[in-house]
C-alpha cells in the first residue's frame, strides 16, 4: 500500500475517532444533563409535594375559617334575630307606654269627674250644722265603699215634725250615687214642697215615683230600689213614727237592752211585687230613748276570727255593751269595733250607721 493511502486512512480513522470522542462527550454531557434533569425532576416532585401539603393546609385552614365564618354568621343571625325581637319589644313597650298614658289620662279624667260627683253628692247631704240643729243627740258613721256611694242620710224639720232618713240604694259607686240623687230629690219634693210628714205615705209616694221615673212598669225593666227607714218625730203629739222599707232597726228605752224592730218586707221602687203595703210603727216620744239605723253594708261585712259576716247578732251584742255610755261616745267605739272586725278584709259595700237619742 502506498504511503499516501495509508496516511489518508490514518487521517480518516483519526476523524472517526475524533467523531466518536465527540459523540462520547455529547453522550456524557447528555447523561449529565439527564442526571441534572432527574435531580431537577426530583426537586420538582419535592416542591410539588410541599405545594400539595401547603394546599392541603390552606384548604384545612380555609375550611376552618369557613366553619368559623359559619359560626359567626349563625351568631350574627341570632344577634340580628335578638335585635329584631328587641326592636319589636321596644316598639311594643312604646305602644304600651302610649296605651298606658291614654288609660292614665282617661282614668284621671274619670276620677276627676267622680271627685266632682262626690262634691255634688256631699252638697245635697245635710251638713253637720243642720244635723246638730235637727238632732240634738246623734252620731253618724258614713263610709262609702268608693268615692261616691248608694247609702245616704237626710234630715229636715217641717213645722212640729223632725224627719230623719237613712237609706241604702241599689248598688254602690256611681250607679248607687245616681239613686241617692233621685231619692233625695223626691224627699225634697214630698217633704219640703208638699209638706208630707207621714213616713208610710212618704215611702208610698217615693216608691211610685221611682217606678215611674225609671220606667219600671214592664216585666223586663230595671229593678233599682231603695231600702229606707223614715223617722218622724212629732213634738206636738209627742210621738215617734217610723216606716221602714226592708230595714231592721234597733231601739232602746231607759238605756236597757235593744229591741229589734223589723221593717216591712217591701223595698221602695222595683215593680216585681204587684201590691206593696208600707206601715207605720208609732212609739211614745220618751226622753232618753235611742234609735239605731244602718245599712246592710255593716252586717254583711266580712271579718272576725273566722272571716264571716258581722251579722245583726254581733252588732246588737256590741251595742248592748255600750248602752251605759253617752251617745256621743258610740261613734268612736263603733268605729274601733268595725275596724277590729274587718282587720285586713276589704270593705265590700257602703256603710252607714246612725244613732239618735230623744232629748
């Protein structure tokens, strides 16, 4: 072989060897790059795992925050509901205050009217001066259940006659007060204007007038009435005449034990009874004789050790124990007796009790 050919062959082989070296170098570089890539991939996987962990942590944190937010929302909802309730209550309170203010003003107006009615009623009752002039020895306990009431007393001197009336009208309070006005007006008409002094006739006249005035002729009409004792002292004939419509009264002579005197069984007014008969009881006008008139508000009052009605027996028993005492002391003694009897029990009806002594 020629030297040139051999040299060319050697050069060609050197080129191939150089190419192989380059290829080996590239392969080594590729292997290094691949290793780096693997390392990088491994790092990326690690980063990914860390990211996933962070995402899970964040998810858990977000879930916890959502739960807390939900709890806050529930609390806010409850607070809002409570605020709505509070607002409603406040509105109701304002409404109640407004209603209470309306009721208070209405009550004050009604109370003012009743106070005015009380002044009117008292003005038509005989004054203490009139009673002292007409009844030289007397006492009077008068306690309406309300500001105005259905019990009343009335006194008038006409010629030789001294008229005294104690009455208990139907009901108490304002209705009873209206009946007192009507009855006292009728007494003024028949006694003062027409000069009627016979107690029986007065009961008859007032009975007819009340039935007519209150339109009690029909079956379904009201049954307003008056239980009334009319006392007439005749100075000229020296007699005492009493007509009592459905009221028992007591009398004593020579400061002895009280005598129980029953009234007629008919009341004045109330047309439910077809025919009424009012009668007179006549007594000698004797110095020192005592007469006691009262309404059923006294005997019907609850109290005592067994919380029962006072009753007529207890009342007359007490009055008998004080007959030796002057009449002017009877009022305070009776007031103490009634107060002790009632204790803490409320008054159930108007109360009136009076005592007269002939002098």
